[in-house]
C-alpha cells in the first residue's frame, strides 16, 4: 500500500472513531427522552382514579390522554423540525424540556377538564421540540454505520420512561393520590434542562460519508419522496397499535380481567424496563444488520415486526388466561419498540444532514396524528358506543383497531422497502 493510501486509511479510521463525549451526550439525551415519555404516559396509569374523581367519560379520557397532547405536538412537529435544521439544537431541547416539565407538574393542580386539557396541551408543545433536535444532534455525534443502533439506544428512553410512569405513577397514585404523581414526576425535569443547556453542539453533517446531500432549501423533496411517503404512513399505522398498547391495554386489564391499578403499574413498569430497553437497542442493531442486504432492509425488518404482531393481538384480546396474556403482552411490547431505531435511521439517511430535523418532524407528526389523534379517540369512542361502562368485555372489540392497523402497516412498509431498493438502483445507474 502506498504512503498516501495508508494516510487516507488512518484518517478514515480516526474520523470514524467515536469520542467518549459522544457517549456522554447519548446518555444525557436518552435520559431526557426518559422524562419525555414519563410525563407523556403518566396520565394513562392514572385514568381510573381521575375518572372516578372527575367523572369523565372514556372519550374525555382519550381527549386528555392523547388529543390534548397531540394537537400542538403534531402541529408544531414540522415547524420545530424546520427550526432544528437552523438553530442551536441543544438550546432548543433545554427550552422544551423546561416547558413540558413545568406543565406536567402543574397538571396535579387541575380542577376540571379544561384546566387539565391546557396543561396536557402545553406538555405537547414542550415535547415537540425534542425529537427533531435530539435525533439530528445524535446523527452528528455518531457515524452512519451505527445510526439505527444509536437511535435504538436513545429510543430505549421510551421503555424506561413508560416503565417509570407505570411503576412510580401506579404506586404514588395508589398511595398518595393521582395529583401527587404529577408533582413528584413532573417538576424534576427543570433541573435536567440546565444540564442539557451545557451540552456541546456539533457541526451538522460532520459524520457523513456520502457525497450528495439535499440542502435546507430542498425541503419540498421530503414531501415528494415515494419511500418517505410509505415510511411515514407505514409507521403511522404501526404507531396506532404500539401506542395504544400503553394507552388502553392497562384499562383493558383492569376492566376485563379485574387487575388492580397497583398491580398493573408494577407489571407494566417492570415489563417496560426489563423487556423494553434491551429489545429497543436490539431492534436498532438488527435493522443495521438488515441494512447491509440492501437500502430497504430496515423497512423490511419493520414490516416483519408489524405482521408478527397481528396474531399476538388477537390472542391477547380473546384469551382469558392471565399468565398467557402477560407473556403475550411482553412480546407485543417488544415488537412495538423494535421499529423505533430503524424508522429514525431511515429518515435520516434519506433526508441528509440539512433536512434531518424537518424529516423527523414530519415523521413524528404523522405517527402521532395516527396514534394519538386518530387511534386513541377512535378506540375510546367505540368503547363508549359499545357500552363499556355496562359491559367491560366489549373493549375487546374496540381494540381490534390495533391488529387491523398492523396489517396495513406491514403492507406499506414492505412497499417502502421496495421503493428504497429501486431508488438505490436508480442512483447506481446515474453513477
């Protein structure tokens, strides 16, 4: 090997090396995501005591648990994504964290539906800042070869945050009352916002190896990209099943199978952490391995997860053996988290360094419109129409929305995988 080639090889290895500070930033941002999902999902485990005190219908609970949150989370997802491509991202994250932590804590002071609705709305405003900025920042901390794996580690914050929300929220709600759960678990995020503010910002695109990228002026391409259309819609539908596993299934176990709130909290919390964390990271790692077989490998991996979820949902809804149900719930929960790393990684690969924030903003907005804006209220409305207050067992039928969404998701993600493969072939022909 010539001296120049040796120099190039050593330079490439050095550029691909991951500094210790990148791992520190990953830990901090993952912890932020833990609080993000803790504050987002805390209300779900508290549905029963809130309903009892406030005399809310299931539809009102759905509006509080999902619609109130998703209104601004969705509306601001795209503009905040655009903003993340232009501003100092760590400052954007710190500001959003302070806002959602404050209003999560203030939810405990709510005296009626609209006060609680406003607090949840503001939680959504704050949380809308995180995804586009944090995922974009992480792609500049780590090289592309690790992208889905790193996004998987970051996304494990969903499992930890949801687990802590169910475990601590269930225990605090049962012991001290539902209001104290918001006080104890909401306000501490204000301190973490200071830590985030002092993170180092990274130069955009510093880890990229590809030679062609879109500029920030090419934002319209994201709306016309065929692979991205399939990705957004496919993961949006998968999000209906995945998110409502946490939103409505705890109430399903309480109503249909007579489990206590504290038991559900303990089981769901343990499940989220023990199962959720490793499978989310594993999902990112495995999808990176699938990516080696072709550009559409990650979406093909997720399509398999979606179709595998269908029979598990059907057994979960129509089986009465609690041991079987808990085992199935564990597997379903794992499948519901494994697609998070590959989804974000594919968005970043297609969008490039200057459109990552916007691409992720569109992705989050789409998934949350489907999951929180459509899926959750639809299930709540169906439950009310079927008479769940009189006959709790009819909730089995309203939750059939979830396996149907999984079938449609698998079809769209498979098509998206094919579209990415064709796009890759077209790029090679141009070269």
